[in-house]
C-alpha cells in the first residue's frame, strides 16, 4: 500500500516493503525489488535515480550501467567482496562484511561479487551522473535531523522505527523494508524513535 500526504509543503509517500515486486536483474543473475525511481516507471536506461533491494544468491558479475554512480549497502547475510578490475592486472576489492557496510563505485565498472558465506540481501542506490547526486547515511536508534534535499528516502534497514516530520502529532511507523519518501523537504525537522536502523538517502538534482 502506498499512501501520499502533503505536509509542510513536502509530499510524503509511505512505501511498504511487503508490496515490493520482485524482478530479475538486468543480467539475469539475481532478483531485485524496486522501491522507488524517478521518473516513475522509467526503464533501466532512462531513470535519473533508482532505489532497490536485491537478493544475491550466488557469486558472479554485476550488471553494468554506464554513466551511473552506485551505492550498495549490506542488509543481511555474511557479506560479499566486490572485486573491481581497475586495469589489466589490477583489482580493487570493496568489502561488505558487517550489516550496513557501504560500498560506492561507478556503474560502468567491471565488478565481480564473491559471497563470503551464502546469500546476501543488499540495498542499492543508482544515480545518473550529471543529472543528480545522492548521499547515503546510516541512522541508528533515536535521533533528530533536519531534512533538506529534492528527495529524501528513509528506508528501514532493520527493526522498527517511528518517524515524526515537522509539526506532526502522529508518527509514521516503519518496519523492516518500509520506506518513507519525502519530496521537496525544505529545512523539515525529522525525529526518529526506536531501536531500528534507517538508511537516509538524500538526492539533489543537478539538471533542471
């Protein structure tokens, strides 16, 4: 169920994890569930940004996306090692070992994933270079923040949290895999309660 509300000139949309639809990876090597994208309904060659959750069951190459900056966050599992081929004889390894470890790399990079000990679940942010920039933060436990961006997505990575925006009285309760999308927040206060963990994604457009 997706519910949109206009609050303090910011539009909020609650996206439930239970409603996410599974689809095969671009290269067919795994399963992804799109959380949100812009423009809505844009294909893999036309989005400005895309947020998704992926299940990785086996080692192998990542899909390549030219012109895309990628951020990957480990949600669950023993982790994986991302081997990026930099030059003919050089490999740069990005390690995602602990839950909420973050790796950033170019979408056109040649990446081979090696699973540490079985399947993993990952959060994926993709942003088209030159059209937007994205920032990912991990928020744990109770916190108070100020949101300012073109779009902010609060993804519940684990546990349960309550999010109160602006002068709201009733908080939004997010369970694991739920997302609160906030469009055009301008100095909007955000209070988080609970023992869970959030991924806070701030997206700013560079082309108008």
